């Protein structure tokens, strides 16, 4: 599953997300040592990770499962819904549209 943000500058949008996490403006997401993202809520923490890829005219987030289990549909739904909510609340002027796929895409790491 993937989340896509259409933007004129995927690099700037990605940097804004990182800066907001690092600066404490976004407190619900965290980055690991590899630069991948996971949600911080106790019930959802480390259920999966999202890897950000700067592509032509879009910032894409693809899923990475934990090593010890497969990702459940509820995990996808929660992470994707909350990432969309985060970007709408914090960066509404930096992207023109967003979408999420309901199934795995080739760039996902499926466990």
C-alpha cells in the first residue's frame, strides 16, 4: 500500500515533514535510524514503517512490515489515515492532492 502526495517539490515537502518531527511540532510520528517513519501511539507503535521516496511531482510513502509478523489491513488503514491527516493539518499549502492505495504495490516491502 502506498500514499502519494502530489507536489511541485517532493524534496521540500519531505524536508518539512522531517523538520516538523525534529522540532517537536509533530509529536505523533518518529523516524528510526534508517529514516523510516512509524506512529508513536501506544497501540500502533512499530506496527509498520513507512519509507519516503521523492519521485517526480510526488512524495510517496511505501510500507515496510516488522520482521516478526505480517501487516494487518487495520495497520495499513490506521497509518495511512493518520499520515494523510498529519499532512493536511501541517502542510496544506505544499501539496495539491493526496491518495492512498487499498492494496500492496510493487514498491512495498511485504513480509
